[in-house]
C-alpha cells in the first residue's frame, strides 16, 4: 500500500469510527488506535478552544450518547487537500455532519485540520483541530472540492 493510500485509510477510519446508526455506537476502540499517544482534539469553533485528549473526547461523546442527547451521528469527508513531506502530513478535510445517513441536509459542516505522522510504517493522527461553518465563517470554495 502506498503512503497516500495509508493516509486515505486513516482518514476513512477517523470518520468511520465516530459515525453510527440508531441503536449502534461509535467504535471507540478503533479511535484509540489511530491517534498517537498524547494527541489532542481541539474544537476551535467557539470563543475559546476546547481541548481534549482522545479519552476526554470519548468521555464527552460517550456521555452524550449514554444520556440520550445523541442517538445517531454521521460525519463524512466531502473534500480534502493533503500535503506531505517525508513522515509528516497535514490534511484539510471538509466535512458534513448529519444525524442520519439519509438526512437530506447536514446539521453542521466545517473543516477538520488533521495532522499525521508515520511511525514504524503506520500513520497516526497527532492532532485534530476543527472549525465549524457559521454565520460570518463560510467554507471557502477552494475547500469544497478535493485538490
């Protein structure tokens, strides 16, 4: 498998392990394996960045599922731009979020900035920073299509 293919698989796993249908649950065990130890997930959509570890993300998201606030979640990449040098890569991954796969319109969209590195032949996520689209913050056209 080429490096580019390995990165594609990693990103598909990232989106796949947080998406789930009603009655199901996210694949948190896979989520733990695709992040480098000490990785951070940062929501930079609000006034202050929300920073969590992988376990912190699992605790928050799992809590929202356990108490019924989230019963289904689907997030998918709709466009991407990846840059790589040697054993490091950065991907701007434009996403759409839906509650159900068949929802006609997403309830959210934005860009995930995914930093990755290769360790012993395996690509891992070192950090994930996202910014949701909002009034006054529209995803630029150049990030709506894969380069």
